[in-house]
C-alpha cells in the first residue's frame, strides 16, 4: 500500500529512542580514551573488555552531561538513581551485559518543542533520559551486504565499548497524521541542535554520535488502542529517519490489509533501497533480566549541583532563533529559510564580525549559496563568516559594487586570498580617479546626443542608457552614484 493511502486508512503512532554519545575525555566507567577512530582495539582497558577482576568507576562529567540534557529537555532530575545490568549477549558487548539504567533514570517527564519546515509547531513528550554505555563495533567480512548474513567471518573492535551514552525515549507521539515521517526527522534534528548548543556532544551523525531507533505502529483511529510496533534500529541521518517511517507505515498497512498481524520486532533500514527488513523478535524488559548493578553506588546529584548546571545552560536553539528574528528584523519565513539551509550560525558569526544582518543574509543565501551549489558543497565550506563580513565592509566603503563583489567572492572561493587581496590582485576596486570617470562620462554624452536631450526634457530614467557605455569604459568599476552626479552636472551645467 502506498504511504498516502496508508495514512488515509490508519492513524500512525511513532516513538523515537535517540542515543547520543557524550563528548567526555574518557569512557563512562573506565579511563580509556573516548576518541573517534584509532586503530582497532587501541582505546581500551581491562574494564572496557570486561576482564575478570576489573571494576567500573562512574565518569562524573558523563553524569553532568546527562543532567544538562535532562534539564534542556524540561525533565525532572532524579534525587537518586542507579545503574542496572541489562543482560544479553552480543559479541560487541564483552561483559555479556550492558550497564544502563532501568527503573531509576536520571531524568524523566519532559517535552521539547519542534518546528516543521513550514513553521508548524509540534510538542514531543519525553518519557525519560537515562545513562548507559555504548557497545563495540562488528565488521562483517565477505558477502554482498556487509551484514552478518552471508559473511565469511566477523571482526570486533571494542574502541567504542564503554563510550558514555544518554538515551532519550519519547512517550508515544500521536496526532502526526500524514506528517509522521517529517515530525520524526524534525525531532531528531532538534535534539542534535540542542546537544551541540549545550556542549555535551559534537553530535556528528555521520560518525554515529547520534543514532535513532524509530518505533512505528498503526491503529484504525485515534480512539483505538495502540497497535503492535516495530523498532527500526540505528538510523543515522534525517533523510533516512523520514524514509524509514514512511516505509514502515506503508508496509504495516499492507500487512494489516491482508488480514495478517504486525510482528513486534526490530528491523534494519537499508539506505540503498529505502526499505526495512526483519531483525529479531523484539524483547520485552523482562527478557533482559534487569537487576541493580552491584559494582556501582547510586547516583545522588545534590539539588545545589543541579541548580548550578541549570544556571550554566546556554540559550537553547529555539530561544536563540526567536531572539535573532526580532533583533535582525527578519520575518518568520526568512528565518525558517536560513535555518533550513543550515546557515544560521554562519550568518550570526558574520554579524558578530561586523556585517549588518540583512547584508549577511543576502550574501550567504544568495551568491555564496549559488557558488556552493555549483560545487556541491555546503556554503560554510566555501568561505568563512569573517570573509563575508570583509566583503560586506568593502561594499559599504564604496570600494566595490555588487557585480565586482561577486567576482571578488569567486576569487576568495578559489583560494586566491582574502577579499581585499583578491580585489587588489584582480584590479577590481571601483574607479576613484575622477579624471578617468569624467572622461568616460564625456565620451558617453558625446556619443548619445538623443539620450542627452531626453534627460534635459525631464526623462531621468534615460540616464540608464548612458551608464552602460560608462561601465564598459571603466570595466564595470565606475561608482554608479558619482557617475550619475557627473552626468547631471554636465548636462544641466
């Protein structure tokens, strides 16, 4: 069944579990470095490997970061919480259990406001945010898909094992209708921005810093009980999240229309096809045999400490957007376009560097974006905010006009130097030699007597016919304002 048809027939309910790797110096329970990359099994200690006799010690910075996340999501921070052992066997979890939190999370019951691309707001209810550790990484060798099925053998890298994680779990998200997929992607994007803003993670999805497990179920109407859900694991891009939700809604609707039952299971998303495939039957909490971690004492964050962390939180992204919209005098639509283009930080930095906000917006969303699109890169990879601010300053000082500034920008993008250097090297500065400009004006007047008569007759728009020859004579480097003043002075003088 097609997605649009499925949405008309069934009411979708989604739930998102987002895992964020925290940017601490060391892992959650041992002193192994918490760094991306490195040779296989190089960032490990006996605790990372779960060797006999090794004991965990809680990373205080990891706890602080978890509290920061909870507060940013409007959650209540527990006065006391504890870790638990989640028992299951995976070859990339060397202890045969994951140290996590179960019935006593560090943060619970919050919400986050998201905004869809057209400005529609939506509130996402947060059930909990809890601390845990990441697993290692399996590499399946041989076979065509890179998955374990069909592989000749598997390699295990424990560098990631023990990296601190916070998992944020939503309550069932209802009322999304046909925008379910868009809501899911916008929610994860909002969390990604929050993580970066509060300084707990680089939140690079391409490095696996942020991963989402996407739960989807269907029911016949908003009043009906929740349907059986599936959980598509470890989706790590916004586009893939949206595609996974759309595919699962269409797939589940097809199953239900055939009179069959949806199986509660984990599923894998395939980037190449946009489809999900069955993983394993989804376990319930009882299957994990949770019990309190005997090697770790409870976490009891003092109310004073929590208050200090809350006081230190920076302005959150949504608040910043609202403030800047007012300060810069932009419309809501203009600000949404900036945010959707990923240019808010670049424009803000350009303004800080001295450029007026309208000029910064004009250049980033205009010529910079055009050049970047031609090269298939993001605008911020082409030039820096300081360079755009310097370009705007040359315009404001009358040393460049828009046409010349575009040539300078192209030179900066090609690595020829800073804007002033490119302007000088290419000889693009506006002609300030009054004699040269006057000569170009005299020549244009002499060659166009009919235009001169029209100007004398009051048809001021005819001045434009003289500006072309003047610009040609000065290679486009004439100051248009000065040229018009000279034309009028000579004609009327």
